C-alpha cells in the first residue's frame, strides 16, 4: 500500500509548485487532509524546503564544483559523525556523504574560482585533525543532477493528433 | 527539391478495388491536417504515451543492433519472446497460451486486428463493432470483405453494450464481435458482470470474440479483467495486446495476438505472407520489457492516474460533464453545454484557443456530442489546456 505521505511526496518531488488543492485532486483526497499532512511533514523535518532545480551551467557568473574524496580517522564514541560535522558546517560545502570503499567521506564543494576551492582544501579541510588524505576532482560538465537531465538532447517529436 | 508528379491517366473505370475506394480516411487524419499547420498548439489529441520508452528497453534494442541481430526472426516472432508473452498472459489472465500454437507477435496491435477480421470473416459476414471505438475496427472489417455492424454504447451504461442492444444487432450472418476495454476513446472499463454477460451472448450466438486489451495494464482504482480470465470463452476468444501503450513503445511496432490454435494458425498464414515477421530489434527490446519493465509501467500508470483525476475534476468543474474513466489515458467529456457538434467544438477550440482535442464522432456516431482528450501529456500542459478550454466554454456556453 502506498501511504498518503508517499503519494504526496511523489507529486511534490516531481514538482513542488503543486498546491495542496491540486495534490488533493490528483490523489482523490480532501484538500484539508493534504494540507495537514504537508504541515506535519514540514514540522517533523521530513520536508525541509522547496527549491528550484537550477542548471548552474547556464548561469553566466562562473562557479566551480569539486568532488573531494576524504579519508579520515573515526573517533571512539562518535564514529565518523564528529569529523563529518566539522566539514559540513562550512557553508561552501554542498554535500557530505559517508561512503564505503577506498575512502570515507565524499564531499561536494562549490566555489567561485578554482583558487577558492584550492584554498578551502589546503587551509580548511586537509588541516583538520583526523583528516588523513584528500583527493579532489573538479567537475567539468554536468549531465544529470538530482534526476534531471541537464544537457539538451533531441526533442522527441510526437504527431500532434493520432488514433 | 524538385518534385515531379506522375502523369494522371484517365481510365474508363476505376482501377481501385471497390472496397478500398469506398473506405473513407479516418476523421483523425482530417483533423491532423488542421492541427499540423498551427504553432504553439497544446495537443490533447495524441493517442500515445508522452513518456519515452524506458531506457533499459531501448538499451536492449541497441544491444541487439550492436550484436548484429538484424535478420528476420521466425514468422510468429522469436520463440524466446513468445515464451515471455505466454508467461505474461498467464500471470495477467490465468490462461495458458502455448508459445508455439497460440501466440503471434504482430506488427503493432493494428496488424492483429486486421489478421483477426481477415481470418474470421467470409465475404459479407458481419462483425459487431462496439462503439465508440478505435478508428480502425470498422474499416478493417470492411476491407476484409465483411460488414461492420455499429453498436452504439452510452455514458449512462458506462459505455458497455447492453444485452438487449446486442440481441437486436446480431443476425445469422454475424461471425465476430470486437470489444476494447479499457476503451479508446472513452477510458471506460468493464465490470466482471458485464464480461460474463457478453461471454454468454457470444457463446449463445456461436460468435468469436475479439478483445483488444492493449490498455489493460493501464487501469486505475479498480481492475479491468481480461476476457481471457474466463475459461469458457477461451476457445472462441482472440486476445489482442501490445507493447505500445503500457510500455510506451508505439514506434517499435509490436503487438500480440493470442487465441485458439486454429484461428492463430489462420492468422499466421496471412501474417507470414504480408509482414513475414515483426521487427527483430523491437522483439529483443520487448523481451527486456516483459522481463524487467514492471516497475516502469507502474510508475507511468501512477502518473497517468494523477493526471486522470486532475483533468476529469476540472472538466466537471467547468461544466463539461465527464464520465469517470478508469482505464487507458483518455477522458471523454460531453460538450453538450456548448450546443456545438463535436466537429465544431474541436475546430473552434483549435482556432480560438490553440488546443487540439479529437471530435468524438470520429470514433462512431454515438461519439457525437463528446470530444476525446488524451492525458498522455505533461501536467503543465494539461493545466494550461484546461485553462484555455475553460475560457472557451465560458464564451460559448448556452444559457
């Protein structure tokens, strides 16, 4: 069974501009029920915000993104959480994930210039206690982000009227 | 580009076969020509999914090209695919269709319709066409040498035929009957009780039932059973299905015909001579679709369901009475409050608001007073189309 929450989230995930009234029509519920459920999800921190999916490649102002593999020393009692926090607190850090494999934390960083990112890695990240090693990869081109394909591909043409 | 037209010779009598000459082009075609010249049209006139074929299915097609699987396949389709189809039909209907004796992979669902009529009808034998219906049933009956008997259905009966009407339509020359639930253009589904009544009727008059079930995977809220779920009809049922709608594979041209071995053998004779075999690359893609496509089909179905509720809600709100469709991806609202014919409504709506819908009468006379609106288009487009239709209706609403 798909729960009410799942039904609402599936719609908002595809397009958060849908109003509670529209969502209600689409899933066959009362508007008030949907509005309440969205309220609750916001209060519980299940929905944290609504934002546009931006193709940053189209913004003229230059931005540089970098994926950094970080190897760290976990701490007794805290595991990776403390060191992760010391990294994700920096506002220029867009994402931090703990991953399995050859390194521990996958950090995605955004800056205005390569210099800025280099400074961050050299002066802020690699000097943290417990950070053993970093390996930085600058993003060259974004093809798909958060489920959205960012590059222009051939328009699919359908006949305007068909049986 | 220079185009040289062939010289037109005047012949003393028509050299075109009489039935071909008498066959009129589909009303959809005429409407298509009106739409094609216009820019920025929002089209609710499309009878195919707006989704691209799921990528893993395309990948399987690409792989088959890369590995050089570009030859003919066996006439009735790759055995591997027919085995998958057999499993699929068994799961969906409970019926056992033997991959060798009971299944043909056709070039789209349309070939299956053609094969069925040509196999079943002798000259001037009749087939009952339950209308409103897909545009090809009656012409293909006629081109097969048969006589289409148009059986109208109405919104108040859920667009299902009543037994009284069926009894009036049937004659000693009737050989077959074709139904399509979930229905194009109405979106109607059919209840278990109606299925049983139709089956009794078909058996009582010794007919063959052709059931076009291409939309069965796309049903909402309630199930629409396959006629093949009833054992007693299986020896006189031609089940037509296909990959176009549920798997969003219209351009791959692959359909399914399943039925009793004598009929399938007959259909296979025509099929081997007119198409030889269905496209091979598409067949490899279809194997992937049946093996691993369920989740994508379900995701598309859920999206259609949301749009379905959205569009019918708004049609009813703006005064276009809309029968609640539980299948396919069409809504079939009544345009009675405008006092226009279907044709006028569709043409004026296109002219004044740049929205394309299909006049209901192209699906049979009983479709007059309705228009078919496909919701196989993005929600943003549906939202905008509804807005424009609302303006249009307000302007033209009769007091």
